[in-house]
C-alpha cells in the first residue's frame, strides 16, 4: 500500500503490515499508517496499490478526507 498526501500538513511516521492468520482463509492482512500533524489544514489522503503485472497502474485505491484542527 502506498499513501499519497500533503507533506506540509501531515508526516508519515510509521507504516506496518500485519499478515493474516493461517486460519483466516482469503484474508489479505491489515495495513496501519501513523501520521503526525504538522500544521492545521485539510487534504485528501489516498492509499493505493500498484499492479506489478500491468506497468504500475493503480489498483485498489481508497480516498479519505482528513482535517487537522489543532497541533
């Protein structure tokens, strides 16, 4: 997963992937992102994966709207 965001508003502190339990069939695991607020404002945070087989085209994109009110 690749996050895309305004680096003037937030900073990516940590990114983790937790693999699924072997007992959980068809599970893809869990991605966690930790951000630090740098200044107030708002932005669209995009998280996506890129296809290794299709010349890096974007697949499975999720869009989030974030608001930083206080630091």
